[in-house]
C-alpha cells in the first residue's frame, strides 16, 4: 500500500507531530490521557480536512445542480465536472481524496490499538477512553463508506456486492504487509460493525455538542449506510430513532443554521468545527473571493418563491466586503458563506460543514417506507414536514400529488435534491439509485449526460497508489 496507509501517526497533521509534543514514539504519545485527548481532537480535524477539502466537492460537482465557473476553477475541478479524471492526475482527486481518507483510517486505527494499551494501564479512565474508541470506530466507518462512494460502484452493482470496494483497513499495518482492495460487501460489513461498536462505546450518550462524534451520529450514519445498501427496513428504523431525539430547525432559524455556525442549536447531529482552521468551501463559494462554483440557474428556478431555501442561493455583499462589493447581489452557494456583520472576529465567521443533520433522516425514513411497501401516508408526512418548514405553509394545507409508490418516490427525490443540495450528497444519490446524470442546458460542463453504469461513476485508483502496491487493482475502464 502507498504511504497513506503505512505511515505512522507521526506523519499525519501537525496535532500529532512528535517533535512538537516532545514524544519520541507513537507509544510514548499514547502513554497518557492527554495524548489520547489530543488524538481525539486531531481525528475530528482530519475529518474536517477530508470533507472541506475533498469530499463535499466530489459529492456535488459531478452532479446536476452545480455550475463551475471556468475562469476561476482549477484543472482538478474541471475534470471532476467533465468526468475526465485519470489515474495519472496525482495532483488532483484520484490521489488526494484517497490519501486524506486513509489519513483518517490511520489515526483511528492508532487510537484503537494504542488506546487499548492505555486502558489496561488506566482502568479508572475507562469511560473517557471508550468514548475515544467510539470516535475512532465512527471515523473509520465514515472514511471507508465515503471512499467506497468515490472509488467503487454502488452496493447493488452486483447481486452479492462482490465487486471491488476499497481497502477496509481495520488495524495498524506492517510495512511488509500485503494490502488489497476488499469487496464492497466486505467494506459495508466492516462499516456496520464499526458503527455498532461505536454505539456500544458511547453507551447511549445524549449528543451534548454536535461538533463531536456521538452515539447518535453512529445511529444516523447507520441509517444512511443501510439506505445505500437497499436495506430499507433497517434504514427506516435507524432514521426513526434519530428523528425521535432531534427536532428540525424552525423556519425562522433555517438560514442562520448555515450562516451562523457558532450557534450549535438546531438539527445538527454532526458538523465539523472549522474554528481557527478556516474552510476551503467558503472560498470555493464566495463571490467576493475567487468563486469556483454557483448553483445552476435552472435548479434555482425549480424552487417556489416562498421557499426559505432560496435565500441560500443569493449572496448580498456586506459593508465588511468593501466598497467594491457592498450591496451587490451574486448567485452563490451561501451554505458556506457566513455572515460577517454579526461576528467581528474572523474565527467566528464560519460555516461549519454538516456531516449529518436530522432533515436527512426524514428523507431516509420516507424513501425507506416508499421502497419497502410501507404506509405511503407516513412517507408523505415526512415530506410535508420539510415542505412546511421550507414554505411556511401549515402541514395540513400541503398536498402531494401522487397515486403510486413510484410517484411518491419521485417527490421524495425532488425534496432530497432541494434540501441536501451542496452538502455532498447529490452525485452519490444519483449513483446509488443507478440513474443517469442528466444536466441542465445552462451548465458549464461539456458533459451533459452520463449514462449509468458508465465506468466514470467511480474515480480511478491513482497512479501513485498503483505503482506503490503491486496488489492494487485498477477500476474497469481506466486500464486502456
């Protein structure tokens, strides 16, 4: 395997730099509780680096709602948009998203291995140590799941999910260890096992701060994983558990939920704290910087005029943006552009990326009912709940026009597209459902349609990884 899997904890981000910490070995780093706490904070930061720098782009730019501004966008983003990524693009996504994903796995595996040794020496600290085990199990599960979304075809691509997934690494590997890709089924089995172990480690915690991984986050991610598998009974059940514990953000707080991230109230289950770290998504989206993406105009036009979500597609420059911009309006993805007027310190002007929020659980619950032959009125209620929040119309006054499960499923997907747009879901939703990418005519991409199951629905394994590991198998279509 390439170095991204084999390097020790010292090769990761600066929070684990042994020279800075004055430690000479990984074992020395984990010799006390403070080291474990630092590793837990660092693990959350690697998730931010992965999502903010890579995964959110991968989840939306190849989809049908995002328009790339070609003057500003770099070659990597253009290749994502046009489905032209190649194994040799070592400066872009085939390599970088793989590397960052396995950085998470490396850190998680070190916490689990060395944390167990720490537990044996400090049994009185078991609750705290097991919480960090919970962090690690969740993070590893999320990384493997996300990497499968990027580098593998969806779970149901083969009847038994035996097609190649990614490397489901569940230990600290030796330098001479033979490491290969596992089947998608093997990957998902490990993901589910990790999340269930995480729930056990957290012991039914109440998710006091959504900026930290919790047992509830494990439940919510399980709902998503089961949905991607087509296991609708378990997907619906897990989503319902989460819905019972977290309420939807009210309409009058909806925009602030994204643009004032320091307010942790609302429907967040897990969001990544960008305090003092900044976020690349803000610069990617902001029209007062080097804006790379904007919402496709035809997609914006699909929202009704009373939909609160429309406010997240227009940025009106503030006085803090300078005289050249002040008062002007721009098409933009404002989910990642924080308000400035209400926060004078740079650290608090942030839009922390969501990994999980309860609106998604309503959509999973509705789709699961619809796909499993359940009570369609219950699924319709989930969608009415979200539309009522979006439009301000009372739920009892919202009518959904459908006569079959297929009709309702289309409405669910329409709502999912609108509610979760630009949060790293759209491309993967199209892919998991085995649908074609069909883009609006107003898109800047030169690829208006990609028919499923075109091999380009999965990124290639990077050339650097292939050269470093003779056991690595390339995805079909990229060997020619």
